[in-house]
DNA sequence: ACCTGAACACCGTTCAAGT
DNA sequence: ACCTGAACACCGTTCAAGT
């Protein structure tokens, strides 16, 4: 058994003597909130503070209110979401309809695997979406992407005649609705087993594309 | 000016002398909660109690907890939702695809006009859907209805070859997604004006049906 | 410049006591 | 049988005081 090192004076910054100033609290709070969401718990400022080992008032030095915390969490989640979609598109074939398909698939796969984060991004109950520059910009870019793919498809004569905006809204409603059915626990009542959800996601996207594509 | 009837003794149950026993509290609480939701406010048990002019503990004689109140509210909303869909189907033509269209339209119209009620029915964040017999039954019947219409359409040779379950899930994802985009405030970023939402709902349903129907 | 800790106004829920 | 009112454990948020 090793002797206790009683002679050595405690250094000013050992692990057990946490400094008064956290230094990194903003980041730690966002991670704690992200973690809470992943666990399926309600994100509360107090609980995030508790996990950051900090007093209940401390978060309010970094965020004016709970909404602002949620917005920061959403920005982080959206960044990851967008990164995954862009990665999928980088590996996708050149044909615009194939790219449209890859986009939808990547969207749904991320939503299926990160339901809590997806909800924070999309719900708008936690904070006003318009209040975040970054979220608005990211969103606009993703929308522009799908607009472009559809316009290309139309230009190459791949689509049956139809209003492009209508196709776009329908396509988005389809994937968003599917993601939310999953999130909101609707699939059991539609007899869709957990194990077949990702396959069904693919099937639903293919059905939609078959419906808009020229035969 | 009429003289005050001071001679007449106060009856035991005048309007201003509210009786200790409410008599109708369960109903009144549900209506108050429905009203709160309509106003866009968070439904709280205490506020519902306040509006029913009753103490904060009183609701718990009628509902074991907040979830049970929300479930009762959802049951009421679902009843109205279902009634409207069934009314629309009564007036709809006989052709199964026309009926499918009428169903989708009635679904979306109700969701557009009663967003708060629609959310309580569909979200599953307020209470466990499985806990309500009535909700489960109502839901199953609505699902059965659309199943039947699609089966009829297939039997009459109106559909392009495709898996019926897939069509059903896709159709539901489409309308649910559209309703939620409205609810969650997505339409501004898709440049869909409030005034054109119902027209767009129709367009999106028609696009879907054109996609599954035999040309 | 950033954090603590007490305080305030909320909430859901319980429970003894009243009618 | 049903309701009151005080109580408890939460929550978001503020603010004087500490480092």
C-alpha cells in the first residue's frame, strides 16, 4: 500500500479543487443539454447546470434564457445533420434524381438515429427558429440544394410534367412526416416494426420518386 | 329603476353563491384545457383549475395526473376530427381514389384549422397514446378506412403496381408531414404564404395520387 | 469577467381538513 | 363524494454578494 503524499501541498488546480471560474461553461452546458435530449429527458437549465457542477444561476451568464440554450443546442445538432447529408451527397451518383434519393435517405437515416436532436431542430416549440441566423442560413442552403436537384431533373427531362414547388413541398412533407411518425411513436399502430423502419423509409422514398419520374 | 328585492332570502344556489361541489368539474376542466390549447398556451393543470374557479388540488379528484387530463382532451379532439372526416366521406364520390383524396383533404383541412388540437392528438409527448382505449380504437378505425379504400382501388385496377402498405405509409407520412410543417412553422422558409396553404395541401395530395394511379 | 446562493413566481402533486 | 388550502419538490430567472 502506497503512503499518502501528505507532504506535498495541494496544487492550486487539482481535479478535486475545481476552480471558481469554469472557463468552458457554455460548451459544457450545450453538451449536457444534448446528452439530456439523447436520454429522452426534458432539457432543463437547472439539470444542465447540475451536470456541469455549477450553480442554477450560472447558465444565465452565457444564455439570456432557456430558449437561447435550446437554440444553441439546435445549431449544434443542425451542423451535424447538414454534415451528414453533404457527406452522403458527395458519394452519390451524378444523376439529379439519384441525388434527390440520396438526400432523402440521408435525411431519414439521421432522423431515425438521432430522434431527440431531430426534434429540437424541427419542432420550433423550444425557441423561435427565426432568431438563429445560423439555423436560418443552414436551412436555406439545404432547401436550395433540393431545389437545384429538382430543377436539374426537370431540365434533363426526367420528370413528368408537374409544378416543381409542389413536388418539393410534397417531398419534404413526405420525409418530415415519416421522421415525425417515428418520433411520435406512430409506427406501432401502422404495424411497422422497429427493424423494418429503415427499409420502409427507403421504400417510401422510392415510391415517391417513381411517382414524379417520367416512366 | 327596479327596487332591489331585499326581502327575498338568497336561494341556496344563485349564480354568485357557487356551491362547494362543482358537479361538472371534469367536463369544465377538459373545456378549459381545450381553450388553453386553442390560445396557443401551454396547458397547465393549475391554469385549468383557475379557469374553472377551483383550487389547485381539485382536478386530481377527476384525473390521476396531468397526462390523464391531456388524454381526455385528446379523446375529445379526436372525436371531432373523426366526425369531420366521416362527414367528408359521406359526401364523397364512390370511386375509391376519389374517396382517398377526400379523406386526405379532410384530414389536412381539420389539421390546418385546429393546429393545437391536432398536436395534442398526434404528438405523444403529453401522454402515452396506448393508455387510451378510445384513442387507440378511433385511430385503428381511421387506419382501416384508408386501408379499405386502397384495397378497393387496387381491386378495381386503378393503381400502378406497388406494395399497398408502402403506399399507405407514404400517404400518411405525406399528410402528417404537411400538417406538422404547418404546425411547426416551416412554411415561411419554404415561401408558402398562409393564404395558399390550403391550395398547396390540395396540390400535394393530387400529386401523390397522380403518382400512384395507373396513367 | 464569471460564479454562488438566496430569493421569487411559477408548476405538478399530495393530503389532512372541511362541506 | 367532492373541494379547500397548505405543503413539498421541482422549474426558470434575477440579483446582490463573492472570487
